[in-house]
C-alpha cells in the first residue's frame, strides 16, 4: 500500500475541497446561506486569516524561536497566537489549536497542512455562529 506524504495529502484535500465547492456552490448557498457581506467575511475568516496567521505564528515566530528548542518554540507561538484572540474562552481554544498547529508545522516541515486545517476550523466556527 502506498503512503501519501503530508504535502501530497494536503494538496489532494485542498483540490478535492475546491472542486467540491465549485460543483456544489449553489447547494452550499442553500444549505449555508450568508447574510449580505457574508462572502467577504468568509474570505477574511476562512482564507486570509489562516494564511496570515500560519505565516506569522507557525512560520515566522516558531521558526525564529527554534534556538530555544522545539517544544519552547511551539509553546511560544501558541501563547502569542492565543493572546490575539480576544476573550478568555477564545484564548484557551486558540492556545490548544496553536499547540496542535505548531506541532503539525514542526512534524511536517510545511505550513500548508496547518493552513488547510486552520481554514476548516474557521469554517466550522463561522457556520456555527
């Protein structure tokens, strides 16, 4: 059995999601209606924020903090990531997510799996409320 490396799996997932989104665009609009400005909010929350936050926290901060040690670098970026998320409950959730995304970036050596996971998380949060 052939194993997929994380990059290939992430790219295939992104491709599948994009094709599914394009093919089911009308169905999605019926199932998940967006208020006026919803498309802009979707782009900001599910596309731009994950790209920017992964680039800053897992990319720049975590990589530059590597001399402190892998665990400390992951913890530092997760704490900084959490601090910019507002309420205490959001900070706790973001801290846990930041630790997981930091571990994923460290394990794979790439940001794209984290960007995809972060986007999926934000989509769920947006859909719930």
